């Protein structure tokens, strides 16, 4: 059995594995896709000490760093179930889609999240070529240009306010007749001169040419009229879904599916810790995920030395 078994191989899982392995304890990582979400991005320029890298480069570096230690990496494996220990100090069980079962004294859940897609023509084709999901990451790429934000909830309006300070003009497109964000955010948005809000509009297509986005099409849900707005970027902000469905009721989650953790990365189940985008830790960023991964690993180690093995 493992002392620490990490589920997920993104920045949070990799940091957890490095910290655990450096304690000289038996460490394993099981991941569907090592590297996680960073595989899907081009430029990373906000990780302290790494002025510029690419997603695939960073993902490869994460894996190399973990491989420098004695860590059992099980890549391309999906976890389908977690079974808590029957008694304190007992072994937890992690079940794999291929039927395998792993045992460990502690488990760190770092399964990340995925952005909800709008599922219109052009979205997949122009991902990282104008279609973006993270304003903190990609906002600066659109300096002085026109962009749209799809989604009028809190994340959409926060993104629009953020982007309005960087880009030339922001179009906010909301499906419902009203913006769903908190009133303070909506009030702030309305004070900005370079934002246009389009409510009751259904996005129909992200249009592009020569490998780049050049327009957004949306339809008025009342009149049926189609509008095309020329722009260079589209930020999709209709929700981030944590990859935690497989946990069912075993670990406490919020109504958004985020695993509830305290400042030490502990969940409500003894011996089970969590880190990164799959948790309630605010701000879904690489540096935050890595930080919370190291916290979870140190907490798991702390738990082990205080809990007699049974
Ligand atoms: P993830 O990176 O999502 O990793 C989750 C891991 O868990 C993966 O290995 C996955 O395969 C695995 N997994 C999931 N479910 C299971 C399962 N059931 N069984 C086994 N394994 C499982 N942040 C920045 O700071 N800077 C940026 O420039 C930046 N750009 C981004 C661009 C894009 C396009 C996207 C999508 C995100 C970007 N982010 C950026 C956000 C950043 O990628 C995330 O905050 C970060 O990757 C979260 O790390 P994580 O380890 O918590 O989760």
C-alpha cells in the first residue's frame, strides 16, 4: 500500500507528489492525463520565477520533476470510486476504471476542473486562437482589441470588468433577459464606458478566418434577429465544473461540486485531503493549485505521523 496516493497529475497533484516523496514515504500518483489543464493552453506567463513557458512545456516539466523522485506514476488511469477506511488508521481504497484497486493510508484528491463549453460552431476550432476561458491568463493577449464575454453571471461580469481595463471594447452576451451577477458587480460594469451588454441573446457561432477569431454571432431570443459583432477574442464564462462526480457522497462537496477543504487541505473524511481546482480553494490558477497541493501533502504527512497504523 501507499502512504500517500495522489489522484490527479496537474499542478496540484504534481506538487503534492513532490512534497510527499521528499518526506521519504511511499507515494503514488494516478492520473487520467498527466499535466492536467495546462496541456490545453499555449502561453503561461504568470507563474513566479518562470517569466514565460508554454502549456505543453510546463506539463512535461511537471512530470519530469515528479519522476526525479521515487514516485509510482500511473498515467492514463481513471479513478471511479473512493472508499474510506473502516476505522481510523486503516487503509483507504481507490478503485480504477480498469478494475484495479489501490490502497493507501492517505489520499490527496487533485482532480481539477473543466470549463463548460458553449458548444457552438467555431468554439473547438478556435480554442487558443481567440477563444479563451481564463481572463487572468489570456486577457493581456487582447490588449487594445475588441472582445466578447459569454455569460452574465459573477465570473462573466468579473471577467468583463477585468478585461475592460485592458482591451478596447467588451461585449457581454447573456442568454437570460437579465444579468445574473451580484448587483455590486453589475453596478460597477455599468460605470465602464467601453462595455456593451447584450441580454436575452443566444450565441450561435464563433466566426474566424485564417486560423483566428474575427466575429461573434448571436440571436435575439425575442425577435429572432441575428447580429454579428466583429472582434478578436471570445471569453467563455459559463461555469467551471469540478471533476468530482466520481466521489458521490463519500466526501463533502458544495452544490457546485467543489470538495470542501479547510486551510490545511483536509476534507471531512479522515485521511482524505484535497487541493487545486477541484476544491473550495478560491482562484483557479496554477500557482494556487500548486500551493494547495503542497499544503495537502504536508497535512497528509502530519496526519500519518499522528495516526497509529492499524
Ligand atoms: P488540473 O490541471 O485540472 O489537473 C487535474 C488532473 O486530474 C489531471 O491530471 C486529470 O487528468 C486528473 N483527473 C481528473 N479526474 C480524474 C479521475 N477521475 N481519475 C484520475 N485522474 C483524474 N492558470 C494559470 O495560472 N496561468 C495560465 O496561464 C493558465 N492558463 C489556462 C489556460 C487554459 C486554456 C485553461 C483551461 C486553464 C488555464 N489556467 C491557467 C488554469 C490552470 O490550468 C488551473 O488552475 C490548474 O491547471 C489547476 O490545477 P489542478 O492540478 O488543480 O487541476
